[in-house]
């Protein structure tokens, strides 16, 4: 070993070499890849670990476009969502999501009722509360519509929305080589572009994962495909909920199936505290009802954004319904006020702000009210038991869902915006509701926002306008029946007109 060292205390040339320049070179050769990997790891962490919703200081903007948390579990990658109406245009009834009843405001990239959140490295979008609880009113056919928040989304075709995504996922066009170029085109139209990671990794993987998930959901919700179309403004709420609990949908009895009901109005929730809520009065807790509704916006117990939903809950406690904007015959309304007191107040409240009355917020047995019972039967005892397991382990575990024997008597605040009427939207106007069932329209069209001031409701005798076809509602279909609720049907025509005039003031 003497050729390496000249003495025991003096290193040889090889030792000197390794201890100086080569040591540093070797260190750099080993350190640089580690450093690069570390920097790249930090970049990936920062890119894919975020959870940032788009925020809105204004509460109405927050209601229209704020998140409930549904994007985390159910969100569509934003640019895929924007690209699909072009890629799968043949599966839409018209141009874009607007043809399904979604409402777009000028300057907005998403319709009312859809929010955006950056989660796990990709912008996602999904539904929020306003998708079912906002709509428009048009005074005359050519005029621009006005948006009203909290009213039922009577134009939204939620079944059509589901069918579009399921059909698109099954289409060969639902592939990265088709969707990613269209997404890039949309981004480039705004002066940007998808970066290399998005283009060759994130979005191709997202397309594949989204397709597989949609096909899985299409299989689970296949029972919907066999039902008659719900039409705009309606949803089969609790049969869809049964899918969450893995009910064998092919085995549920026929009388539970096809139970679509109208989206309700949701303003002025404070005075409703303690009332029996939902159409059948199956819950008495406003907060539970809200969390239950949030499942429809894609949330789950771990993903729900309680802070964001809490803002909406607080606003809705006091948010007033819009006042009737047209002229009212005060003398006729005064005559109708007495009739309302005699025929309506006990069940629906003393006025549009005074909800006192011996039966307000309570359930009237089905045998007495006599309306279509499919919605009542669809909410089964078994489902009520299963719902009591939701949020198990959380302080807000569901505890108030119950099976009832009828339909709840609702306050009538903002009644002019809640057409069509009855729980299933089977009667187009208030004036029609005061007629016996055999004189109510057996067929009419839903989805037009042109207002019918005389009869209080929306124009329902027009099949389409400007190339858009409206939904033909057939009361002969099970779940769509317009029978029952015979209160006031024996009044004279003059009395009925006066009562309708008064109800414009509620």
C-alpha cells in the first residue's frame, strides 16, 4: 500500500485527488439529481395538493356561483365540461347547456348554479344550490328575462342533463384525442393554452377517469332511463337517493317508481323552523334538509363545505321573496282576502309573511288532500331508516327523517313565482288550481318563462319558440296526475278571480 501513501501521516496523490476535486465532482453528480427531484417534487406538491374554491364576497353571487364542496368528489374537469357540448353536440336538444335550461348571465363562463374549485391540480366544476333554485321571468316574448333567486328552476331539465353525460360517455368521441384538442381550442380562444403536463398527462388521464365514472353511474342510474321524462323543473328526488344506499332498484315496487316532484322555492327559511319540510313533511330540521339537498350537488359527508353552505343558510333565513311586479286590482284583491282567510289561511298562513295557522307546516293525510301519491310512496320507511345513518360519527348526524302519511301544508310566500302548482307541478296556473280536476288542463307545456299575469303562472299553451321545444306534460302518466286539492273549486268564477288577485300579493 506504500504506492498510495508516502508515509503514515502524508496522503498519497490518489488520496489527495479524491479528497479535493473528485470529491466535489462526485458530490455534485450525486446531489444535482437529488436537488432536481426535490424541486420537482415541491412543484408537483404545490400543483396537485391545492383545494381552492372561487370565492364571492357578495352573497347573491355566492349563491349563484359559490361552491358547496361537490367539486371535490363529483366535479367535472372544467375544460372537459366546456368542451363536451361541441364534442357531443348530437346528444343535446339544442345549442349548449342552455338547451337543457341552464341560465347564462352576460360575461359569465359558467351558468347559474355551477361553481368552480381548483382541487388536486385541476380546475373542476359542478352544481350548487342555485341550479335548482333560480330561474327567469319574461314580461314579453322578445324582452330580456329577469333572474330571480330562490324560485324553482322551472326551466332546468336535470334528467336531460344526466342523459347527456351518460350518452356522451358511451360515445366513441369521448376520448382524449377528441376532447383535449377541443379543450385546447377553447383555452387558446381566451389567449392561453394548456401546458405540457395538462396536455399530455392531466387531461388525458382526466378524460379516461371521467368516462369510466360516468359509465359506472349510468349503470347505477339505469332505472331512470326506463322512466317517462321528468321534464323541466322536476326531479325524482328520493328514488335517486336510493341509489346512494345501493337499493336494488329493479326490485322496488312499481308504486314507488316514477315520482318526480317540482323544485321548491327556498326563501324565508327562518319562519319555517320547526315545520315539517319537503313535500311530504319528512323532516323538521332546516339544517338537515339543507345537507340532504346538498347530496344533489355532489357532496358527501367528508367533502361537504360546511362553511360555504353556512353562508347560504344564514342568507336564506331572512331572504325575502320577490314582490309581484305587475299591477294588482286592489278592490278585487280586497274581496279575495276574505276568501283566502276562509279557504286557505288555516293550512297556508294568514299572509305571505304571517305563517300562523293551525295546520301550517303540518302534514295533511293523503286521504284528505287527494293529490298524486307517487311522491309520498317513493319516500319509503326503508329509505328513512337508511338516511338516519348519514353523517354517522359527525355531530350533525341525521336524526329527523320520518316516513309520513301525506303532504305538508306550505306557506305561500312568493306564490306567484312557484308555478306550475301542486307538488308534482301538474297544474300550470293558480286559476287552473281552483277548477275541479276534470277542468284542469290534461296536457300543457312546461319550460317557458313568459309570464301569464291573468292566471298567475307561466304561459303553458305554446309548444316552442325560436327553435326551442318545450316539454309536453301529460297528466295521464302515473306520477303526473293533477287530481286532489279541491279547496276553493266550488267558488263562483268571480270569487275565484278575486282569490287569485289576492294571492298575487303573498
